[in-house]
């Protein structure tokens, strides 16, 4: 075998060797446990702290708001839909929650949209329905019909 | 991908009815660059093999140049993908967890085979003798560098050169199907998506392949002219005419295949045809009819066809070739654009369109695409400095027996 071919084969052998070592060292532990992805990823995602804590935990302290809310049409909405994730606020009340007062908040759900059924969610034409005023001057966000 | 602030803003991008996940294009301009650059590699390589395997002597002056061009574009071919994914630091995970279960994952194998086994080896065998000679002439670091490149083999005997020649020839022979594989593969990625009528056709790999050849040949033609100009050398008109001739032939095949595909579509006129018709006449009018067909095909075909019969003076011919090579390069870019972007503009409900705006300033996709198109030219400049084809020893004659 000619010398240059021998050298080349040697280089290829070294290259493949290095790749194999790297593959051995760097391949994540649980790769291919269930398929071509990291099996551990499922556990890692599951163990992340939940950022949303559900409306029941808000009711512990904000019982009056929870109560008026439970009387209105927004009964089924999570508080955190409008106020943002609450995991920090629940532990530390000084951590401010978001309070959004602009109309875009309400219009996210109530704007005219051909794709969502009108009998399930009421929709208004944002341009015609009391243009130029804030929704919350007439509707209480916690109990829209006051 | 662009961020959409509100439903109202989103609706301004939409015509008719579309599904929510079709609003923003997931594959932006970087994915246009990917088949474009890979195509340039495959095309440049095939031009080199025309000289070596099919023994077209006139193409000899561009042999090394085409190989080095192919290599410099090959080195960045994956970059558009990696930057588009947005996790460049995880790229190595792809290499250490190979698997055969997805068409996309096969690219790792195709790429590695083509780069390591075909391009690098062919260039190495081609330059081995010269690198030994250069390592003797140079001093200091460069001496060491060339020595390292030769893998410390300093054999310059005629036998060793003959071995180089034979192995190099063998690799080129293997390289042709590999180049076909490389770009056929890229076409397959699009052609195999059955949910998208604009992409889903068995012709796609073949069309991609021929358009790759067209663009690669045009690129080498362009680079050859620029490099000889910068070196203040006389250009080999015979080589240039031959390249132009092959460009002409392959452009004809490419255009025929593409027309065949379109005619087939038009005649079949299945349920997707109406929307594709509106797409091509509307949103793709400029990029399809004007850029891809007009600039990329009609002008070059007419000019090159004319040149086959009547040859004007050298100076004018040079200018024509130079302009034609740019036209073809632009045309093929828009061909990739029409495939990648066009395929995402219409709704798979066939009832509506979304739109795609390139933000020229501040758009990361455009900036990065430009970057990945410019970097190969710098790599090429470096390679030409390191391995100048014009300083090579004349090839050794192998007696026929």
C-alpha cells in the first residue's frame, strides 16, 4: 500500500477514534431511552417550578374579590389570565402583580372574531362599542355586570 | 420569525382564510440560503469532474478553482441551518447523536461523506505533490504548515504521483454520484412533503440537481473571471467558451425539467391548482416570472444560444459572460426563494395567503444570509493563497497500457 494512503487511513482512524470518544463522553445519559431524544428531558420539564398557581390559592387572601368574581360571568377565568403568573406573589405579597387597564386586555378575548362561537363568548366590535373609553369604567373586570 | 403584537396587526398580513399556525413563516431567508449554497457546492464540483472524468481538456484551467470553490462553500453550507435554529452552541449534539429516523438527520451523513471523503480527499491527492514541493521552498511556520498538510509524507517519486492521480480519479468518479446525492437530498427534503402541493413532486430532487449545476457552473465562471482579472493574467477564452457551452446545455435541461413540472401541474389541475395559480400570478409574480424565469433563464438562454452561432469580439464576449453568470446566480437564488418562501405563503386549506416581508435593516435573517454568502469568498481567497492553482507543477503523464 502506498505510503500516503497508509497515512491517510491513519488520520481517518484517528478522526473516527476521536469522534467515538467524543460521542461516548458527550452523549447525554438518557439519550435513546425512549427514542431519539433525551429521556430525562421529560423529568426535567416536569420538575420545573409551576409559574401559574390557580385561582383557588388567590382566594386565600383576596376572598372579597374572589367572591364578587364568583357571582359574575368571569367566574371561570383564572385570575392569572389578567394578572400574570402568581408564583412569586403568593410567597411574597410585596411582589407586585401586573394590573393592565388598557382595552387590549379585554379585547384579547372579546373582539369580533369569526373563528370563535358567539354563544360561548360574547363579542363586541371594538370600534363601535363605546369607542374611546376604557372598558373598566363601565364593566368591573371581576364582575362584568355590576 | 417576526413577533405579532395583536390580532389586528396579524390580520393585516392575511388574505382570505388561513390556519393560525400559517401566519408566520417558520422557514425564512436563511433556509433559502441553505439549498442555494449547497447547490453551488454540488455544481462547482460537477464542473470539476467534467474535466477529470469526462476528460474535457478545455476546462483544465478551472479544475482546481472549481474544487476550491466547492470546498469553501461546503464549509459554510451548514451555517444557515445552525443559525436559523438559534442554538449554535448545541450544534455538536447533532454530530454525537446520529440516527436514521428523520430525513433531516440524514444531512449529517450526506454532508460528512461529501466533505471528508470526496472534497477533502480529492483536493488532498491533487495537491499532495505540490505541497511537498512548497514545504521544501518555504521557511518557518509555513514550512511546518505545509508539512502538516502533507501528513509528513514527503514522497515525490513519479510512482507516488501516479498513485495520487489514480486515487484522485477514483474519488472523482465516486464524487459525481455523491454530488448528485448531496443536492438530490436537499430536493428530497422539499419534494417529500406531501402536505404541500407546491413542493410535493418527485421531480424536485432532479430539478434541484440541475439548477445546482447551473448555479455552480455560473459561480465558477464568475470567480474564474474575477480571479484572472485580479491577477492581471490573460483569460483562457477557450475555457470560458467551453464553460459557457456547458452552462447553456445544462440550463436547457434545467428549464425543460422545470417547465415539464409546471406543465404537468397545469394539465393535472388538481384541487391545489387554483391557489397555486393565484400565488404565482400574485405574490410570486416578481420573483417567479421576472427574476427566476426572465433574469435567470430567458436572458441567459437567449444570449448563450446566440453566442453558440456567432462569436463577437473577445472583450464583448467576456463582458457578456460576466453579466450572464451574475444573471444566472441571481435567477437560481430566486428559484430557491420561490420554492422555500412560496411554499409557505399559501394556506394548506387552499383558501388564503399570509405574507412575508424582508426587513432589509435590522432583520437578523437577511444580515445572516448575507454573511453566509460572503464568508465563502473569504475562505476561497485564503485557500487560493494557500494552494494557488497557478503555481502547481504540471500534471504527470500516465502512459496508457
